[in-house]
C-alpha cells in the first residue's frame, strides 16, 4: 500500500495517520534505519498519547502491508504488470520490472482513492500540516534504533511537493516513478511507460474494492 491507502480510514487521528506514513518516510530519509513493527509496538504504550498514536499508526502500516502483499489481486496484478513492463525495458532489467510491477499497483490504488473521495487529498495534506513536527521526530526516535535526523525537513518537503496529486495523470505518474528510479539507482523508464500505465489503471480500478478491504 501507498500513503493514502494506508491513511484514508484514520483521518480522525492525525498522529496515527502520520504514523502510517512513517515507514515510507524513513525509506527516503535513511533506508538502513527502518521503522520496524517490533520497534514500534512497545512505543504504542507511551505515556504521551500523541507518541503512542504515532507508534500505533506505524504498526498499522506493517499490518496493512502484510495483508496487502498476500492479497490475490495484488499478487496477480503485480506479476502481470512486471511481465508487461519487462517488454519495455532493456534486457537484463527484470529486477526493475518486478519493482515497477509492485509499486505501480500501489500508486494507482492511491489514484483511485482520490477519484472516489475527491476531498481526500486536501484533507490528508491539511491534517499533516497541522502536526507538531518536533513531536513527530521525538516519536520517531523512540521507534528507530539509530537517531532520526531531518524528519521535519522531509515532512515539510512532502507537504510542499504534493506529489500524490500527480498519480491521476499517466504522464505525471511516469515523472514521479522516474524520481523513485533515481532514488533507488535504477535506470529511467522509457516514455512508452506512460501508455502502459493507461492500460494498467483500469485493471487496478476494477479490483480496488478487494485491494482496500482486508475483510
């Protein structure tokens, strides 16, 4: 799951919502300093209710991912997408095709949530903008094994860039995907990928209910 799919059910609890984003923020900030479930669980009983809520959101993120990555529709789509994308990439880039097949399901699912709930994106960003970022960093340092630095800077950039808004457009989504490719040191995706995304989007839309409901 991506940011909105993790968060959309919990917008009544701002620090919990931020906690659902925390593992993904750490993957950008310091990939070796993971916000792991077993580190967050003890913090869910913290005396500070905001820190405890943030930790519960982090645990929820891992619970969601465990369920989602075993979901039959996710497995089928990510496999199909990986095979299709491989035809667009240079020989020997099967690992990149697999990575793209996986994350494209997640990003397109966020786009479909924005279609379904037009107010969701603004509500999500407004909620995060109201948080005490020093409090977030304090909570982060109770969860991660190594000191967490610059989380407020990252969150401010996350709020300013609003890149989730680009997921509804195939060309802009390709631009954002290429940003991910640069970050993980994989080759840039070809322009033809935008056309492929246009074919993938309705297939994710068709099974979105099953991808969003753990029951």
